[in-house]
C-alpha cells in the first residue's frame, strides 16, 4: 500500500537557520503531495501542496518540489523563526475518490531564539 | 466561513464504556474523514463519509463506527473502550474529491482510564 516516510526528529534549530525536512513516498498511482503543520493544541493546517511532477508548492516562506523520479517532497525554508516551532506532516492522496490521505509520522521542529 | 468544529474537545471515559464524538464540517463540504492520532502510531485513517455513505475505511476493529447525516455532520462511535483508544481524534472535511484540500478540526482528546 501507499506510505510516507519522513525524518522524525526532533529537529532543533536556531532562529534564521535553514530548514530541510526530508519526505519520501511510495504510491501505486500518481498522488498529490501535501505538507501539513500542527501547532501545539491545534488540529492540522495545510501548509502547501503539489499535484503533479515538478510542481513547487510554497507558502509562508516554506517550499517543496514534487520530484517523481526520486519520489520525494522535501520541505525547505531559508530562515526559520521561533513561531515555526510545530510538528510537520508530509502526506499523499491518490487521484481517485476512494483513497484517503496517508500521513508520515511527523517531524517536530523546535526553533530557539 | 466557520471552520470544522468538533465536540466535545476533551473526554474522559473508563474501560468498557462507549463514546460518541461529533464533527461539523465546513459549510458546503460533503466529505468527512476521521483520524486517530497517538504518539506511538501517528495519524491513522479511520474512515471517510461522503453523502451519508462510508466511502473508505481504515484498518480498525469493528468497535469503531461512524455515520454521516444529511447535513454532512458526522459522528463516530467507539464501543467497549480500551486503554489503547486514548488518543486525539481528528475530523477533516473537504468538498468532494481526493484532490480537494482537507480542513481539520481541533480534535477531541479522549482519555480512557
């Protein structure tokens, strides 16, 4: 079945450092890819998405590129802030109505001032 | 536009009891999915309802069930609670299809004693 693998962390960075969270996937079809973020005590929020190969999703300074050849969707940000501290989930959704989201285990990010 | 709402936010039950959780999707959204989130297993898909019909189901025992009403509101029920059912239960809604963004509610924190 489909699966998503991501570095579990925790990842601890200083403010303004560069962030990369790796995500790779296995899918039987041609999925759409997503990054969700969960702040403490809250539900998940969509951070960015990409629906086809070579698409780049971006939002709030975060970026991720859909790489079909390496089945990857790594999340990057050039300069993190303390407010970026959260848990980040990589996820995929297959292109049919019967398939739901498959999430990775989540990566906890702590940004220190 | 109001977001996804879940009630109650917190719940404490004892083993053997049953519990019902409620989710109200965003207006106009016809799909509601339920997820269980635990530190050990991460985010696991329970089931999805679309137009009052279960469209997809995860790998959970029959003690977990759900339903959707004509106004798209959904409930999930867990019978004969076990300690391992302690988790954050997240509900997500989307308009219709697999490519639509899922919007998550804040979750219901269930503690089984």
